[in-house]
């Protein structure tokens, strides 16, 4: 029994070595998935020719990696054991001054094993925390960007992983003010959420991440996002998270408008009025087309309340909204139709 256990452990380590070799040899891998062993026979000839043998455990082509489900458990155990051993050694020797680079090698080993482990177990908090420790210690932009690539890879197979989304937010907070391309990153983050939301319906965590990103967007990006997300929302009227995102975008627009009013620099009353008018008209058209959709009515309540607060002059208590009132007198009859 002990001999069989040792053989099994040896095979698991070989699997881990093969898995990590694939990850290192192709840094462009952007998608990971798990398939049943029987599915290998259905692969086309071009894909099958890349397999080492008929019962291959991994299949990698066009920067996508598939892992056979029959090796998940032994592979996970091997990755976990290797990672825990590596960080144990790192804690023991990592603070030593070593001209030979021994401590650095331990660090690299732990980072390599943590990557494999997170792709197999996306919510392994110790692995995420260790990566935060190493990356924050080095403070190199490229390492932070690598963390965005890794978490995106994890999310390709686990789109609702809260720890992966939290890791992305941590990275963005760390590089805020240090990276000249932060707006570009925010734009790409928004595109990633939309891509994931298309495949993973009702993904609250993804949309919550997109709402969080709004505070890092420029005014131009906010307006672009509002326009771009309209088509998606119109095709997914049952997804309340998407309309919550539009609410966040419009609140950001209103906040900027209020600041300009307070500073006496606002000349955009007509523009913000038009944004709300167009949203109301679009919302009404969707309500008539998709009768009874709660998300549409909830969005209309937000639009109506905002209109009453900011575009009418009939509020009983104007002290809280004096700075945000528009010179345009809204017609309350717009909600009667």
C-alpha cells in the first residue's frame, strides 16, 4: 500500500511539472477549462495531433489550455503540497542575504506553484495573499500587470471567484497614481467584465467590479461607457446588474455636474438634461417592449427620482439640492405617459 502511495505521489508530481511547463512555455494562454477524458476523442485531427498520447491529461492550442478532469484531484494535491513547502522554505530563508540568489529562487518557486494552485483552486486565499506580499515588496509595474493577466486567466474558468475579482481591485489600487495608462486599464477592465458577463449570466461579482471601476474613469470614459452599454442592456433586460451599472455611470455624471455648479463653472445644463431625457425615452421603449421586467421598472424609479430632485424647482426642501438644480424647469408630466 505504501509503495502504491509513493507511485501515485510521483505521478502527481510529474503531472504538476508538465502542467507548470505548459504555463511557462506559453505566456499568452488566456483561457483555462476542464474537459472529461472521453471528450478528447471528439477533437479534430489538428488538435489531436498535438496530444502526446491517447489519454493525454492536457491539451493546449491557440493559447487555450484544457485539463482532463480525471487528474484534477491528484494535480491539486501536488500543487498544494509544493506551494506550502515552498512558502515554508521562503519564510525560513527569504529574509537572508544570499549572494547566490537562494532566497530569490525560493520566491520564484513559490510564485510558480501558487499560479498552478490558483488555476486549480481559485479561492485558495493563502496563495493570493502570498502573491500580494511578493509583488508589493518589489513594486514593479510589470509584476502588477502580470497579476491582472493571472486573475483574468483564473476568471476564464471561474468567472464568479470573489477572491480573483478582489485581487484585480487590489492591483488597480496599488498602481493608481503610478501608471500612466490607468485609464486604458480601466477601459480594458470594463471590456473584460462585459465579455465575462456574456458567458456567465447574472454575474453580480463581475458587474460589481465594473461599478467600482467608474471612480477611476475620466468623464469621457463614463459617457462612452453609458453609450456602449446601452446595446448590451437592451438585449439583457432581465439582468438588473447591468442597469445598476448604468445607474452608477449616471450618478457619476451628476456628481461632476454638481461640482461644476458649486464652482460656478458649469455650462452643461442642457447636456445633462438631454442625457436623462434620452435614458427615460429609451427606458420607456423597453418597458413597452418587455412588459413586466422588474429591472426596467427599478431603473425608471431611479431616473424619476433623480429628475424630481435635480430638474424640477418644486421641491419642498431645497437646501440639500440647491447646488445641483438645473436652470431647466422639468415638466413632471413626462412620467404620466
